[in-house]
C-alpha cells in the first residue's frame, strides 16, 4: 500500500475512533487494543500493532475520566506509536516512549473542546425548549465532529511532520538512552496493572490472584489459557452471587409471609 494512502487511512482511523466513541456505537471504541489492530492492518504489520496496542491497553487499565476530568488519550498514543514504529523502524519501546507524550498532550485539547461543547449544550437546550428536535440532532453530531479534532489534529501533525523528526532524533541520541526507553516501555504496563489492582477488591479475591500467578510463573500456561481460567472463575463467582441473592430473596419473602399471618391472627 502506498505511503500516502496509509497516511490518509491512519488519519481516518483517528476520526472514526472519535465518531465511534462519541455516537455511542462502540464498535471499536478508543481502546488501544482494537485501534492497534486497525492501524496494524493499514500499516502492514499486525504483530507490531497488537503488541503496542496491548501494551498501552495494560497501561490504561487503571485510568478513567470521572466526571469532567481529563485523562491522557491512549487511543491517540496507540496510533502514533504504531505509525512511528513501522514507518521509522524504531523498537516498540522507543515508539511507545515517543507516542505516549503525544497522547498526554491531548489533555490540553480536551479542555478546550469541552469548553466549546459547553456552548453546544446550551444551544441544544434552547432548541429543546423550542421543540426543534431535528436541529437538536444536528447539533449533537456537530459536537462529535468538533470532538474529532482532539484525535485528528495530533495524529495529522505526526503524519505530516513526525517521521523525519523522529528519525533525526533516533539517529542523534545514544544507544544507552534508547535502551532505557525500551526498559521504561516494558515497565509501564506493570504500572497500569498496579493502578487497576489498587481500585479492585484484591483482598477479597486474593486466592484467584495467587492461582493466576502460580499458573503463569510456574506452569508457564499461555495467556489464552489463563484468560479462560479467569473467565471460568468469574462465572463461578457470578453464579454464586446469584444463588445467594435468590436465597436471601426467598428468605425475606417467607419472613414477610409469616409476619402477615401473625398480623391476621
């Protein structure tokens, strides 16, 4: 595939990521692992796309934008990292170390676009009072198009100017520094998992955590096998909770019926 066509498709993926996430369809969302697959297909190296997408997905596990807070856009970081890794030949660790700051720079665009969308919200409210519902739909899609700029602008800048700059920097910086970037890129997923565990009831399910560690570290079971074990354990916990809820509901119903009989007497 010609480079210019790859560039156009990468920018369109960034735009689609915003559209998919903003309209509520959620076919791919802005999850790094799904975006990594798409960008890898376009750039001709699905393996690199999945490795970088999976790494950034692990990094973002414990990060969530609550309320009106702004968080780094890991979807943008995924696109930039994969694009630079394949186009410049940089290692995945180095590409992630370059792409992640671009995703963090979207925080500034996020704040600006939220201010702009605030005006759209008041516009929609006025149209609601006037019962102009068709125009309300138009304003909604206008907000989504505006929100696309958060994704499209940084990706477009990287596509237009990023490759020669990154190649120049990689040729200048020493090997020990790039090795350090690769090590840091390998450590960051652990940080994401640690953040996720901090907000999960780890003490309650410590048994499953230990089982997963033993199966991975000592039995060398592949990730797919561990995922299947985790799914089975999750299903068992779910069914156990359902049975407990049904038992409690039946007990409360029986107790209520007994109280009613006493009242009748």
